C-alpha cells in the first residue's frame, strides 16, 4: 500500500507541476505577443515621425530664399560681438 500511495502522490505532484508549467508557458506566450504588438506600434510611430520630419525638411527647404542667413552666433555658439573699426581706415 505504501508504494501505491507513493505512486499516487507522485502522479498528483507531476500533474500539478505540469499544470503550473502550462500556465507559465501561456503567460510567457501572452507577454511575447504583447511585446510584439508594442514593437509594431513603436515601428509605426518611428515611421510616422520620419515622414513628419521629411515633410518639415521639405517645407523648410522650400521656404528658404537661397540667400544664406546671417548666423547670429559664432562657431562656438556664443553671440557675435560688434567688430571694432580697423585702425587706419
């Protein structure tokens, strides 16, 4: 009888473990599907933002007159200072 009880207990334990493993597998699968959907949404957002950027660049380039714009900052990003008159001029 002890062997039969031990066998029954082992079967119950294995069934419980299998059930838990199936639940975990289903949970991981659901998480993977959710991650894929989020990835697809992010890819669409990136594509939309790239299109918007391209349109803005196109609008910016068409609004320029071809004349170079005077840069108010020097190469270091600091404001330009007024120039002193050259001596002897």
